């Protein structure tokens, strides 16, 4: 028999408050330093033409029309009412490169004809319709 009183051991505890503080600080740090970018890849299926030639233009202005009728000027979304103004600014350059029109095969014809008419109205007479070769 021992004369010393029995000491009970304290149960081990994990203090979660400092852990939560560190995790919230890390989350805020990553949210502040993260760059949110929107992808600019267009999912356009060009119409297939058997007699299509090769596009040998080194520099050109690209205008794309999606199947839903949305317009993109060099990969940037443009509203139809802003398209004429943007093309007019590009048309004032001394050496204006030719336009390449890329329209999805399901695009309504009225969207493509509107685009072609807008190109002619802003001084771009040299434009090409892009297609894909038959495979």
C-alpha cells in the first residue's frame, strides 16, 4: 500500500480553435491571390466544303458566330449593336488586315448576312468565310 494519493491523468485534448484560425487565414490568402479567368474557347463546328482552299493569311481579324448567334471579335464577345463600332475603329487603320468570318454550321443565315453587311458598311470589302476541308 502506497501512502501517496493516486493522481489521475488528464485526458489529452486537441484545441481546434487555432487550427480553424490558420485554415481560414490560408483560405483568405488563396482567394485573394488566385486569378479567376474565363476561358475563351469557342466551340464552333465549321461547315464542310469539298473545294475549300487553304487559309494563307499571316495576319487577320477573326469574327466568329456561334450556333446561337453570338458574335466574337478576336475571341472577345461583342454585342450585335457594338459590332459596327468596333469594326469601324479597326477599319480606320492604314493597313487593315482582311477579315476571316467563322460561322458555326448551325448558325442561322440571317446572322451571317448581318455580319457580312456590317463588314461592308464599315469599309471591309476583303473578308473570307472560313470552312473545314472534307476529311
